[in-house]
């Protein structure tokens, strides 16, 4: 068997690979490589962990799903996966599992049931929810997402073993969420728990061994596949780019209300593929007419922003010249930039 850009040829119908990397882009790229290059009739169990990272679904809005400022302060990364579903927090207390299978063998519950049964054998009373997650009582311990192609499919999930749940909560709460009208998929918030709340003996190693054993019971004798962090280097680079992390975001509108000593303003900032496409900036419809110099400041801001990346540094750079000339434009600029905190 050879791991690389070429197809993996093997007679084994069940395989297991364990990542030796904690780089989220490497791990997600290798998952994509497995989907595209393993034999269409095989079942593959892929086990992996990431350094602290918020991972959003393919069609989600990072400005709405997470506190980007807090991520930067805490040294938490951002990644966007190729599957759907909601935002999740990864750290080394969280083990990720991916089960790849023939397209015709796919069902949304099959692998979740396998994982729930793994936990039951460890004495943890887990069950599968209506949303195909794994829970203990009313608290979720593992979320799920899926990806399907014409010949292959995968189910991947997170398993909260001993994750930093306080960090999870803080990173996955955006104060701008209610002000953003987005076409993408919103996360469904659920109460969560670590497996350590139910067992002191379970850890990454014991969970991996247990789920591998259950995988073998379901799909037959398992052969090991080596992990190659360079198998999909081009994809790894793409997953780390601004155009993928932010530019993949479906169209959205961020609405703001600003109270100034000289006027009340409302703004609707529209974005397409991560770039500002239009700015509607004006006082309320029945407000008194603004002085010409204030109208000019508003017009400058509206003119300058379209075509700018929806990014605090880029917006600040674009508005700097007009802010230096006009105190009113400077106030408007500071107000708009506050939306990126």
C-alpha cells in the first residue's frame, strides 16, 4: 500500500489511520484525501485531534458563529471544513473520528450508533439523538456532520473527552450574531458535557482503542494505514487561506445603529464572498436634513467601502484618508470598526 497522491490499492475492506498531527488544516486536508483516494468499497476509520481551533461548517458565517476577537486573544485558530453542519470547538481534549464508506452504505445514524455503543461498553449510558448526535442524558458529547460524493461518503464527529468547555462557550458566542442576516447555516446550540463527567478512565487513547474495536466488529478485520501529513499539501494550503476561511461565506448583511451627538445613523453593510458589496448608510427616513459636510462624510464612507475585504484592518486602511480629513467621517469609521471586535 502506498500513501501519496496516487490511489491506495488494498484488498482490506476495513482500515484505520490515526493522525500524528494537531494542525487542523493538515488533518482536514488528509480527510479530504481519504475521501478522494481510498477504494470506493472500503470502510476507513480516521482518528485525529487538533490544537485549539474553532471549526465552522462549509456554509457558515465566521463573523456570526464565533467571537473572532476572543479567538485571536486566546490563540485559538479558525478552520472551515468541507462538510456542512455547525461550528465546533476543538482542542486536545477533543477526539475527532471520521468513518468513510461506500456511498450506498451510508446512513446518518449508523456511525453514531457505533460510537454510542462504544461508550455504552465503557459504562457510559450514551444514545443517539434525533439530530444524529451522541448524548448522555440531555447533554451532547459528540456532534456530527456528513459529506457525500457519487461513490463515497463520510460521517465525522467530535467527541468531548476532557475539552476546555469554558473556552468552547466563550469562543462560540458572537455579540454580533443578532445583527447579521446571513444565508448560511446557523449552529444549533445544545448543552454539552465531557466524557470525564461520566468516567475517569477514558482518555484519547482508550477512546481510540475502543472505537477501533467496535469498528472492527461492525466492518471486519482492520488493517492499519499510515498517516501522511503531506498527502494533500495543496489542499492544506487552500484551507488556511483567507479566501477559504472567510471568502467562502454565503452572502450576508450586517446591520448597525449608531447614536452620535449630531445624528442617529443606521447602516446595512452587505458582503459577497467576504468582500463588502454595498453600504446603505443614512439617518432614519423622517430625520431632519443633515448639514452638507456631514452628508459628504457619509457619502465618502459609502463610496470607499465597496470592494474592500470584510476585515477590520482592510476597512480601517480604506477609511483612514477620509477619517483624517473629517471628524464626522472619523466617528463613523470608529463606529463601523467596532462591529469587527
